[in-house]
């Protein structure tokens, strides 16, 4: 008997301040990568699907982003941020603390 299935993994890649499409607040968003892996006998073998999402910490709205967008956001989070040079793409840069 062969036991197979899938297993989901969730990675938090970055936290960014973005204007939420849902609530319109410049709130902190978590950038997440969700990987679904094929498992055989409960051993994860290879990823079946990889999805990227951002989630607003203010209202909890989740938004799908493409891999390209996710990479761009991640680069922004690393390059920009506190005391960074930034690229000036993001006009709203107030850190949101709740
Ligand atoms: Zn929101």
C-alpha cells in the first residue's frame, strides 16, 4: 500500500508597509510563501505548487501576488526599510505599530 498526499508549508518572507487594497490603511503586511509539497509515506518529496500572498495585519485581508511581485516586495523590504537607501517607489513609509 502506497500512502501519498500533500503537505502545506508556510514561510514568512518579509513584513512591508503597504496601502491595503481592502481597508485603505498604510498598514504592515506580511509577505508569505505557501508551498504545497507532494508526500510519499509522509515524506515530502517535491513542491506541487508555490503561491505568494500578502496579508494586511490591520484587517486581515489576504491578496495573491505573483512570484515576480513577491520577489520585488522582498527586495524592497531588504533594500528599503529603516535607514536604507530605498528606491523611492513606496511613498508611504511610516512604520505601523499596533
Ligand atoms: Zn487591510
